[in-house]
């Protein structure tokens, strides 16, 4: 397959012949993060990921209890309220 041109417009060319002073003046400034703060954040994320991976995806005991309660008629199901909650969640209109 051969690609001849970019659809939708022109891709501007970069001029590499700029002087170094112009390039550094236009470069964005970065705020430096200390090594300690970075390591603390990384350690916290690693710990949270380890705890999360140890948890089961679904509590099947609760699922089975609700399923049995529904089958026995011990738990009512408001289909209208459930459908409204699902619609609010999936359309981003939950408050």
C-alpha cells in the first residue's frame, strides 16, 4: 500500500535552522518534581494496584444471595427505577 498525501490538508514543515536562543526561549518550562515525592507517589500506586489485583472482580456470594432472593420473591425489583438509573449512568446525567 502506498500513501501519497495526507487527507484533509497540508502538514506544515518544521524549520530546523532556528538559532538555539530562539528554540530555548520558546521551549515550555517544566516544574521539577523531587525524587522523593515521585517515589512516594509510585509506592502508593504500586500498593493500591496490588490491593486491587488481590480483590475478586465480583462478589459471587452476594450475587447468588440476590439471585436467590429474587427467585423466591423475597426481594422486589422496580424495573422502572432500575432502567432510569441505568440511563442516567450511561448518559452522564447522574447527580
